């Protein structure tokens, strides 16, 4: 007798796919990098956290390489470092290299259906590079840009009095 999977089982089966788990992992990382670089209402942290938890659930059933996971972690740390401590791209390049090699090493399985597609890894690494180049570049430029509104924007400006000032 065979039975079909219910919705819960289908969902859990889907996120246990190495490619889906990897996409969820990367989306979680993007959400956290976004939240760290532009703190706001927490949308990046909430969405990134949910994606990371789902990715970890999917990855728990797969043969994970500790070296691959550590390289991905190092890559994320270097990418976040690039956002905060502008290293002129050195940390970003190192982070992308660590992230890419870690992604290739993440799942330690000889069977092709239990590995992450190399085209997915290359496309995610390319997207991450563009995300850091343009997204982090815009954030860094915004931090360095002189404030033009509010009290901070008036500091150091010369004013002209057009009415009589009474003590």
C-alpha cells in the first residue's frame, strides 16, 4: 500500500533538496547583511532568520562538510566587514572566494543528486558580488555623504539675519 505525502511532508521534502537549502541559506545571509548595513524595521533580520532556520533544517539531513561551512561563515564575515570597514574591495574579494569555495565544499557527497548545482553556486556568487558592489557601495557612499537636513545639515553654515534680533 502506498500513501502520498501530505502538505507538511512535501514542504519538508522540498527544503531538504540541496539546491533549495542552499538558496535558503544564501537568502538568509543576504537578509542579515542587508539588516547589518541598513538597520531599519527588521525586515531583513526576520526574513533572513526564517530563511536560515529553514536552510539549517534542510541541511541537517545532508552530509555537511565542516570546512565548507566554516568557509561560508568566513566569507559572510568578510563581506560584512567590507560594508563597515571599507577595505577597498579586499575583504569583499576574499569573502566571495571563501563563499564560493565553501559552497562547492559544503555538501560532502559523491552522488550527484545530493550535491549543489555548480551553476547555482556560480550564479549566487556572481549575484553576491553585484549585491556587495552596488548595495554596499551605496550604503558606504550614504554614510560618507555630508548630512544636508536637520540641525546636522546647518552646522558650519553661514546665515544672514534679515530681521532685527532682540536679546
